[in-house]
């Protein structure tokens, strides 16, 4: 679906990797780990390990997506 068909969905067309990279650039791993308590953010963090975890863990992915949307409104 083209982006204009979902104008109210800020996640439409944005990959999980892009969301995570945006949050890491904005907050850094330490702040991100304090905002969302998951091991892949706090212990030896990397994009790859975090993506693997987030793809398998819906509750964590939802928290990351909510923080991303909140960061866009700030």
C-alpha cells in the first residue's frame, strides 16, 4: 500500500531496523536501555542482536514502536 493510503500510521513503510537506528541515534544504548528494560539494550548492545530479539518478542517490539512514535512527536 502506498504511504498516502495510511496517512495516520507513522509506522507504515518504516522498517524495524530504521526505527531502532533512529532510537539509538537519538538516545544512545544506555538511555534506550533505561527506558526499555531488555538485555539486548543493556548488555553488549548491537543492532543485530536487538533486531533478533525484537522480532521474536512482540511486547518488546511494541514498546520500541511506541517510543519511536513518541520521539517523532517531541
